[in-house]
C-alpha cells in the first residue's frame, strides 16, 4: 500500500486530495495544526476513529514553521509521496502579514525539502505553485515558460517555493513537481475568497438572512476551475515518468463581475441591488488578468478539466443554499 503525506490536509485541496488518494488505495497521513477550535470540518466525512479500526487516514500534529516536527514526521511515516499544500494562502491577507506569509509559504517549503534530505528517504514531492506567480501580465495566456512577476507577498513567497523545488530536483535528483495551478474553487472553498464569498452571500440573500454584500475590485479576471479536477492533476504529475512543472487551468477567463452576475441570476436576483464596494478589499497591487494554457498537462499527463464555469457556480450555490437552509432549520450538517 502506497503512503502519502499531505501538508494542508484540512484545507480545500487537501480534503479533495485525501479523498482521491483513499479511493486509490493509499494510506494517507495529514499534518494538522493545533487550533483552539476544531479545524478539520472538511475531512470529518473521511475521518476514521483510530480506536475503532486500522485507519487508512491518519492525522498528526505538526507545522511548516517547525522543522523538528517535519523531521520527526518524515522519519516515522516514510511516505512514498508528499504533497505540500500547506500555506498562508490568502493574497489580500499576505499584505497584512508578509513576514509570516514568507515563513510558512516560502520557508516552510525549504524546511520540508530539507527534512526529506535529512531523513534519507526518497519520496516523490509535489509543490503547490500558483498562477499568482505570473502576477503582472507578461504573456496571454500564461504557460510554463511565461516569466514570473509576482504582485503580492504571497506571490513572491510562492516564487521562492517554486524555484527551491526546482533547485532540489536538479541538485539532489529529487522527483519533485510543481503544479502551477490557476484559481480553483468548490463548495469547500474558504469563505473569504471571492467566489465563495459571493455564492454564500447570494444564498443567504435569497433566504432573507443577509441584505448586502461588500466586495472590492470587480474588474479582475480569473481562470476559475473546480478543485476536484485540479487535485487529480497533482496526483497525475507524481505518476509521470519524469518530474516536471505543469500549468493547470481551464483556458477561460471571467471577471469577478461576471461571476457575480451569473451567481445572482441563477437565484433570480439582481446583484446591483445588494452589492456595495468597500475599498478595504482592494489590494495595494492587483493581478488584473489570469488565463492559463494547460496544453502541456493535456499532452503529457492526459489531464483536462471537466467542470465548466457555469457548472461550478451551480454546484457552489446549491451547496451554500443547502448549508444555509440547514443553519436556518437548526440541522446544520457536513458540507
Ligand atoms: P487553504 O487556505 O484552503 O488551505 C491551506 C492549508 O494550509 C490549511 O490546511 C491550513 O491549515 C494549512 N496551513 C496553513 N499554515 C500552515 C502551517 N504553518 N503549517 C502547516 N499547515 C499550514 O488552501 P487551498 O486548499 O485553496 O490551497 C492549497 C494550496 O494550493 C496552498 O498552498 C495554496 O497557496 C495553493 N494554491 C491554491 C490555489 C487555489 O485556487 N485554491 C491555486 C494555486 C495554488 P489550517 O486549516 O489549520 O489553517
Ligand atoms: P486570488 O483569490 O487572490 O486570485 O488567490 P481571491 O478569491 O481572494 O480574489 C480573486 C479576485 O477577486 C477580487 N475581489 C475580492 N477578493 C476577495 N478575497 N474578497 C473580496 O471581497 C473581493 N472583491 C474583489 C480580488 O481583488 C482578486 O482580483 C487565490 C488563492 O487561492 C491563492 O492561494 C491562489 O494561489 C490563487 O487564487 C491562484
């Protein structure tokens, strides 16, 4: 049985990836952080009580900022594949906590890579790189060869993590891949990212429990896909013959305004009646346009996105309606 280790297992992608790997027969280990309240809601559905069975999903406390915890975890688990998804992943917040973002998102990656070297094991390694590394538009669409020009502390930290991964591949012959993933969303998306903020607010407005929605820049364009499709690409990269870097995207771009319009009109609502602009959501430097060319991933890995923009919106709105109705009825269930 193959063993995988996931950092960031409690996040959106970590939960979908854990489900995928379990379905493929892996033993899955996930690093979680100690928190004053429960932070494992996204993986509750697949959690197995270690007292009851021999579980194939195991959680262990650790932190990307704590090298000794990483060293110990690697020595103990000896995984065949490591997926480094842990990060301070919010772009706007990275302007408020730039140093912390660099600690986790940039240095956390080299800590993990060094832990691999020190443990003497030879796992395959996946790094969660981001389209935010492209930042200021240099080329349309963006592909693997497009120069990076990050526009936030988060983007800059991801550029470091990307290049250190490439360096460890070249210097130590590590089977390391960077997936340069464009925005991907789902009903499990964090509530403060713009798509989920919109679908959740629209559902709440429809049910009469919210009356306004405050947003920032509606003109930004993003290439939005479905997280479930994108975690499959992560796994495919580590099954390829050679380690390499891949852009993962839909090849379609939409403004935040279009996302807003389609979400509200799905619920027969006019977004202009509810949305107000609050400059606090503007970023000091913005990424205006992202659109990815994933043809290399299609050619080499056979990967293609399955869920369309319209289907993604429908899936997210329906899920938020379900959650909000359950809250209203006092029967809130798992997402
Ligand atoms: P989330 O923000 O949903 O999840 C981030 C995860 O990282 C959480 O499990 C979080 O734990 C964990 N984490 C944060 N800080 C630490 C730390 N110090 N040590 C260990 N774990 C930590 O992100 P997504 O699932 O959306 O994204 C996954 C990865 O992919 C991230 O690296 C993100 O930057 C990157 N990415 C995401 C894209 C997207 O569109 N979603 C696109 C491109 C890249 P906790 O739950 O305790 O906070
Ligand atoms: P992004 O996602 O910054 O692309 O990073 P986010 O959803 O936060 O922003 C997308 C665009 O929407 C605009 N926007 C708002 N954003 C938020 N969060 N809140 C608002 O109220 C709002 N109003 C307008 C933003 O200015 C931006 O242009 C995501 C994260 O998942 C990263 O970790 C990942 O690397 C990239 O996607 C690819």
